[in-house]
C-alpha cells in the first residue's frame, strides 16, 4: 500500500439563512459543481469532514477523488494515530469550517458527549472559533452574565430577550474563543470565523431572532429539549479548558520542523493569513489563505516555511484520549 502524504480537500459549501457572499468572494471557494448553491447566502464552507453523506474529497496526489471516510477505512491508524484510532475507530473526530456570519445565527446550544451519546448516538459538540474578519458591528453572545434558572431562560427565549441575559463581546480579527457544550451562544453583524469542532452537527435552537415567526424563514426551535443541556452558571470570562483537541496560532517567522510522532495524532493546518509552504520528502505543498491541509499521523518530519511575511497558521491536533469510549459509539 502506498504511503500517505499531506492531503488537501475540496470544500463543501452550505447555504444558510444568515450567510453572505464572502466565502466565495474572499476565499475563492468553489461549489463542487452543485448548481443549487446560492453564492450570496453561503454560511459555511466545510473544509475537512467525515459526516455521513457529507464527505470532503481529496484534491491532490494519488488519492485524489477519494473521500475522507474511504481513506480512514483504508489507512486506519496511519491516518489518525494509534491511540486516536483506538478511541474513535472509523469516525474522523474533527470537522473544520469557515463561517460567514453575515446575519445573526440562532441563539443555540450543543450537548456534551454523554447526552449526545444517550439521545442522538453521536459525539457532543465542542467548538473553537478563530476570527478571520470582523466588521465594526460584529457581536458575539457567549454564556450568561450571571447565574440564571431554567425558567428565566425559557421565558426569555419565548419573549425574545434571552440575549439580555448573556455576555456580549465585540470580536476583532485574530481573537480566539472556545465554546463548550452547554454554553448558550449566538453571533452576527459581519463576522468570518474559522471553526474547529467535534464531528457532530447537533445544534439545539433556543431563539431565532424572530425568524421563527415567519413561515418563509421559520426553523425548528428546541427550547424544551435543550433545558437539561444548558449551563446556567455565570461565565465571567471566556473559558479555555479544551481537553479534547489542541489549537495553536502560529505566526511563522523562521523555518519550523514538525514531527507528528510528538503528538501521536494527525495535524490540521489552516492558513489564516499569507501563504505557507510545507516541505515533505521531495515535495513542496503550498497552503494558501483560507486553505487547509491534513497531515497524517504516520508521516515523518516535515518543515513549515512562510512564503510571505505575516503568514499565520492555525494548528490543530487531537489530545490523545485516555478513557474508553462508550461501546455503542464504536
């Protein structure tokens, strides 16, 4: 079997009611020949994912045309790392996306692993946001300003005042936020975000900014279902306690030699600014702004270089699990 190499993927574009046109106009993302895509309302570009029918497809090398799922089924731990594979088996554990939050996303919450396994036969959804661009009007609502009760949140969602209970931030380019399961959140006003998350699409909407009252824009609301998922405690400052995966922001100054063996995991690099070059064996892989590359765990050392000043990469890898997963998630 041929050896793995750094993998690039074709993006999957998703229309969202809150999306805009910047994923195409600023990041030159293509619609993968899907002529049903409205390029003026693209909310998400899925860069690397293994989610049932949504599979990113390799765009470089001899594996071009294969899905992430197919590569994982073939290469197993060589792709993700031995301990990562022992824990997650044939589920690639992360998704990475670009979000264009032109209008407001719903006030929402995601479950943790325990509740997600019990109710949805899924992993939970921990996510992290790195802000790529933010307008002067951009706003992020994250967690509650003070301890609240389920009753307070329920009625605030019903009457459209729930964000009055929440912390309000005005994010700027380069800011980083972690959004834990149970943390109620929303955002809007012109915000482009690189999102790293667990491989789960479970979102429970609490309030949709009045769109739920219009038959043309109404989406499902899940207040009752979410009541025992929500963290009602005050979040006095954004939390940074991610034990599932590691995220590092790298401003490349000098050449960097990297060894996947050091982390026992695959590594994902996203170019937030500039252009990076990855040297592996006798090949050079360019990582353009807005582009991802997946480094299989079995690769030998490689070198990262900046192709222009000010190049910034976001590096992500799994923190090797030490507990056994629930059997019904295998």
